[in-house]
C-alpha cells in the first residue's frame, strides 16, 4: 500500500501496546528530539518506521536518514522500511553525493558519518529530514564520533534516538540525549519513553531467559614452565580468573566441548516443539570460532555456519542461516555484525569480553519472541561478573556522567571499540600466554528471573532437569516448574534418614525356604541322597518341625548347617 494512502489508524493497527503508547507520547508533544528505550526484541524498528511514515504523511519531514552501527543492519533497516512503503538506500556511499530519485532516504553507519560529517550535514540541510539513530549509544563510542554525529545532524528537523541499552561505563556524552542532574550531582541520561525487559516479559513480548553456568577444574602451564590450577566459579584473583576463563574457552580443553554438547542437547529438546530453533556460539576470535565449528560437527554430525568479522559474505551468511533450519552458527563478537535472527533460542557465551553492554547485546540476540511460550537458554562460564549480569536481567540501567573511572576500566574511547572490533587473534594477544593442560566442566547453577537454582546447595536440581525443560513454556510456567523442582529436592533433603524397612514375614520365610531347598538340591547332586532324607537329617541335627512349619530362625540354622557340610565341617 502506498505510504500516503495509508491512514493513521491503519498505521497504528497491529502495534503492540507499548508502541502505541510511545507513538502517542511523541505526537502529544512532537519534540525535535525523542529518546525511546526499549529492550532488545521489543520492536523498536516497527515503532520507528510507524512514526516515520506518520511524519512523512503529515509532511512534517520529506526525507529520512537511518544511522546504525553496522553494514548488515543497514540492509535490515532498508528491508523493514520497504514494508512501510519507504524506499531507503542501504548502499549509499559517501562519495556518491545525491540519492537516487527512487529513494526517500539512506541508511548509513556511525563510522560512515564520522568519516565525512559535512557531506551528511549538507544532505540533512537540503531537505526537512528525520534522522533515526539505531542504538544511539554507539554515537559515544569515541569522542570524535559523537562530535561528527552532532555536526552532521544538528540541522535535522526531527531526531529519533533508539536504544535497548542506554548505558555506558565511560563518560562520553551521547549526542542529542538530555542529561539530568540527580540528587548526588551526577548527570544521568533522560529518556522520553522506556519499555524495559521486565514489563516486556510480563506482556509476553520477549522470551524468558534461563542462564546455565558451568564451573570446572582448570590447569595450565605458563611460558616460564610453572603449572597453575584454579577452579572456575571459586574466588580467584583477577589474573587467576582471566587465565582460568581463557583455559575454559580453549578448544583443546574439555570444558568447551562439554558445554557445547550440553547446549546441543538443550537445542534438541527445544527443536521438539520449535523445529527451526537455532543456536549461536559467540566466540572471542577467528581461530576459536573455526575450532568450535569443528567440535559442533563432531557432536552433531552437521556443519555449523561460521561468520567472521572480516568476511565480505558475513551478511549473506547470516541471512541464509536465518532462513534455514540449520542447527548452529558460530560468530566472532556478533555485536559488530548486528545479528537479528529470531529463530536463535540457544546460545553459548564463549568469549572473555566482560562489559555489561556487550553482555546485554549478546543476550538481546535471543530474546526476540515469535510465538508465546518460547524460552531462551544461554550457556556461560561461572564468572562472577557474568553471573551478576545474568541475575540483573530485569534491572533498568542508564548512562551517568560526572563519575571517576574505576581501576582497570577501559578509557572512554575504548570500551565499545573493544567489544566491536574485528578479531583475528586471541583476546590475550598474538597467542595465549600459557598452555592449557586440563579444562573440565561441571554444571554449577542456573539463573532465572534473578533467582539461582544450583550452586553449592545440595538441594539443587541437576543439569538434566534444565536441559530437559520443555521447549515451549510461559514465563510463569518456567518459574513454577523450577521452583517446584527445587522445593521437591529440599523436601527430600529435609526428611530424616529412615531405617531400611524389613519385608513382611511371609516374604522372608518364602525366600529362606527357597534358599534352603536350593542348597538341599545341590547337596543331593553332590551325594546322591534323596531330598527328603537330607531334610530329615537337618531336622534331627538342628531341631524343629518340618520346613513348612519352621520359623525363620530355624530355617536359617539349617541353611548354616548344610553350608558347613559343603565345606567339610559336619
């Protein structure tokens, strides 16, 4: 349907409640700048394009520029916009000058804007333009990026900023975002509409996520020849944790092999109810990614799609995997590729990147719901920082300025660059600074809705309880099922040990008579004497009535006696 022939009511039909609320809030004030925060998978793209189509229909704007983090996302935005009757050029290059006449706008990357801000400023000034910033926090990745974005889009008629993670650990201000001073004098970002993970989960808009954490024994040899050992999941120094973590992710060890096997078992269970469900392994570097793909082939018998950050076919591979029913994709970082594959339901966090933003964006790959009841499962090492992030899924975060940098924290320009940059080598440098000697894996605990199931408690459900959860469950059903299993375990542990129950007397007598008759039969074959004669001799020696009337103790005496005969002690 052509854009300008679509009424506002038709544009709003089918929107989720939060999208309608955000739309209404925007047009209640019609501000020049609007920041919408919505959890990954909630439908920010649909909201933004509905708003854009309304502004175009009202002639408030005549052109659209979409700024996003990656080349892959440019194509996704263009395809989504086409469904709204908005023609967006995903291949616009800085050197080409004007847009083709068939397009209403262009999709560009933050890096592209930073490379030539004046070109984009001229484009913005030439027509009344709506600029949509996808994941606006990326504009603060470097001070130069923020300055370029401000210079390029300061003349825009309207600016719509979108993000699912409006927080950074650095102090770079995000362009076109208002910061309000709190009671402590710290400036915090202020949004116009927010829709977090918790309400989205309650509305059935996103999937619930179960985190499966694995610990294990790690041993490694340093370049100096020293052998060190540590248990992942126990208190460690920063150096010990870093090396134990990398040992766990080493493809030569057993930790990653067991975790990948467990994740594949979980994927099999999920595919029983969702046949096209897929899995994603987020790797640290190219070498590990290829090695993990080989391990998955050994486990499943099928190849995995490997997507590397410098692969010119990366976007095509992602699209093909999204449209297939293949089991696994292995990718480096993945934030840098902007993966949007709704069928991803099982993930393995096989990278040592530990920033809150990167973790949140990885988890965001798995929460996009296609139908009610879908549950996401993410496997990760038992690293305190990751467990903390997993336990705070429902916490809303913001971006605070005016605070000192913590010890060991990345410099302002580096955090997202570290998470997004291409990776051809291991995280530690040209090579690991040690040789992994052992890396075993053990299921540690599961986390769901901020609650832990497992850990050191003897009453925790076992690994198979989680791997075997049905693939389709409502969030409250997941919670009820996990808590019931934990309660059953606790009740069992609380019961005092009971004395073993004795079988009924008639059963004991039957067993004893059977044993005695068997021994008498063996003695008959050995001596040739009749059965009755042997029984009579046992009665004469031990006393008591015939076997049918004998007590249990009397039969036991006869059993002992005939055993003595067999050993020569008559």
